[in-house]
C-alpha cells in the first residue's frame, strides 16, 4: 500500500480482496437482499478497513454512498436491480459536486431534459470519487431552469448503456492524501437515459440527497475511527520500542499522558459514532441533527489527536519510507479529506445552526424520545431502518442531549449508592450547566440567512461537545450491555470539559494515564471497543 501511494496507483488488489470477502453485500439494504441490517455493523466493517488503509476504505466504501439515495427513494424494481449489480461487484459513485460550485448543490449546472421519451444529460460533475471506475453513477441534475429546492432530480446512470461519445471521463486529479483513489470527473454531452433511471420523483433530488447525507455522514465517521486506531497503534509501538535517557519512552510521564489523552479522544469519538449509527434506526427523525454533529465533531477531534501523536513520533511522523513504510504520514494525510467530503465541518455546523430554535425549544421543554435514546445504546437488538421516517429538519430537537438533565439525576442516584465516584458526578454537573448555557445562547442568537455570525459557529462547536458528553453519560448508565466503565466516563468527560474550556483537576486527568496503561497492556495496542461485537455476538 505504501508503494501504491508513492505511485498514486489505485489499490485494485485490495479492493478485489474486499469484494471476495463480501463487503459489498453490507452496502445493500437488507430489504433488497443485502446484509445491511445494522449501520453500526457497517461502521465497524469500514473502520476495520480504514484501520489498515484509508485510501482503500474511501475507494471501496464509495459504493455505499452512491447507493444510499436509491435505498431511500428508489422504486422497488430500481433498488432490486441495483442490489443485484452491487452483489456482482458493480462500483457505484455519487456525482453531486461541480467545478466552481463546491457544496452549493443548488448552483449545479448539469441539466436533465426530456427528449423523445428519454432524459438527456448535459454538463459536468467534478471531484467525484470513482467517477472513472464506477459502473453506475447517481447523478444530481437540474430538471427545472429556475433551479431551487424542487428544481433538481437524481438519476441512476449505467455508463455501459450510454451511447458512444455521449460522455467522457475527466482526468484523475492529484490530491494531497488518498493519492491512489479515483478522484476525477465525468462530462455528459447529450447522454440519454430511460425514465426508469429517475430516482424518486421529479424535483425530489435535493430532498433525497439531504436525507441520504444523514446516513453517509454518520457512516463516514468510521474512517476517522480507523485512522485513530492505526495512529494510536503506531505511536504506542514506537513508545514501547524506543529508549531515551536509559528508559523506555513509554515509561516517561509526558509520553504516557499523550497516549492516554489520545486513547480518551478515541473513546469519545467512538461514543459519538456508536450513538449516531444506532440513531439511524432508533432516532431516525432526529438524524438531521445527529448526523451533522457526528460529521462535524468526530473528524475534527481525530485530526487534532493525530497531530498530538505526531509530536510524540517526532520526525518519524513525516517520513514517507524509513519508519513503518511511512504509515503515519500517509494516514495523517489521508484523513484530512474526511472532514471535507459529504459536507465540510463548516457546512455541518451551518446545518446545526439552522436547528438552533428547535434545539433551544426542545431543551426548555425537556422534550425527549426516551425509548429512542435507550435503543440508541449499543448492545441490544436494533430496529429495522425505515427511510420514510427521515426528516429534513428535526423539529423536536435532539433527544440525547435534551434528556441530559434526567440522566444527571440517575448519575446522582448511582453516586448515592456508591456506584459512581463523586468527582465524576461533579464533572457531569459541570457538563449539564454548560449545556444550559449553550441552549440559552442558541435561543438569543441573532442571525439572518445571509449573515451567520462567528458566535453561532462557536455555539455549534460547543453543542457538539455537549452531545459527546451526553453520549458518554448515557453509555455509562447503560453499561450493563457494553464494556463502558467509570474510567472511560471520567477520561471522556475530561476531554469534553477541556474542549469546553473548563478546568479539569489533575486527579481527574490521571484517568488519561490509566487509559495509557490499558492501551500498552493490550495485544497489538488496541483499546477495547464499544462496538466490538454485533447483536449476535460475532466479533467483527
């Protein structure tokens, strides 16, 4: 893989191995004969691939992204046909963005016009993963000259059925990371597709895209988890094997603290991802908020943590050949793209800002789907995913955070019974107080559609940390079904409170050192996972 990265060559052999292992079946909704019963399982599978190589995970996992709109809005016949194609190894791409427009999908210029009972596609899609190698592309096209939210539609385009000369592939674009991935484009010039290629109704393209992004943004956090798994293993191996001043590097307090903080960050990132992935099934109407939080928070936290690990590795974190075949330098480069695709951090925080009134209202009223929150905890049976329950706006807010006050009361009862150290209860009290302040800030935030102040983005970032803290608390309260314990809760809350600018006592920060002990004491230097087994007990 290191050599392929240097050559900027596509990882054909690795992707073929994943095809042979049947990973593609997990991209296909179970309603159409696939193995996608549980998005948590898909997260773990992609995380496992990303733990070895992010380029492969991005290149192979794109088929799930390209297929998601069909599972949401496609006809049964269309979905069944796509399921069969993916089952036979078809690569599916998602052609959304265009040169010069970036994330502004409503500015898209590629058109689809009716012509002789068919649809004629004209225009270009650019910076598309697997645009060249993909067999099928889910293309967003302008079907109304005026554009607007109802002016776009989606088409599932089979390149093998297009007339010669009606399309051309654009050159692969050289990138800083994921150098071997097929990041290219496609241009259509009078390409004709049948009416059966239309995904959902005419004018439903933007709505379907926004709903599909709620799934893909959540699942893409698996890439960040895998990257941090890999980076943490490299750093721990280095600390154990390196001697300095007559001692192993791993014995130095500063080094152990860095490893422990990185381990705690992984705990927090996994907690958010676990709840978000389960939320696809359990809190479906709230995924507009949950997916935006997960996609903005997890890649940012992981990138910051990788940068701290690079300080520990020193010059070895920059070497492309001499140490571990340049694995750390490669994964750090590769991971930077995760925060950008499927909506950048700024885009996702903007979506969260749109929800400020609903979030503030839900917090004030104490509104929460308690059954949904309970079902969003890992370990129990997961309900089937119903795409009809997806909403463009979560009018009820976010149940996980809005049930934080009640969860704090349950923590108090646990502390009274001696089941929870009082200092952790104090950390949870601080978190709840901050959450009150954040929601008050949301309620008083002034903005217009064209003028969103920086203070709103800062509030959104604070809300992400409140969500992470709420996830940690709820996971501990549900600890009978997970490996979650008080150490993970203390260390995770220390990460969250520090991020919120609150002081964490050294007695609480020692949780980092104990996490480092766990990391260094495990085979292969891999921490236990919340998501280590599915509901049938099979290790993933």
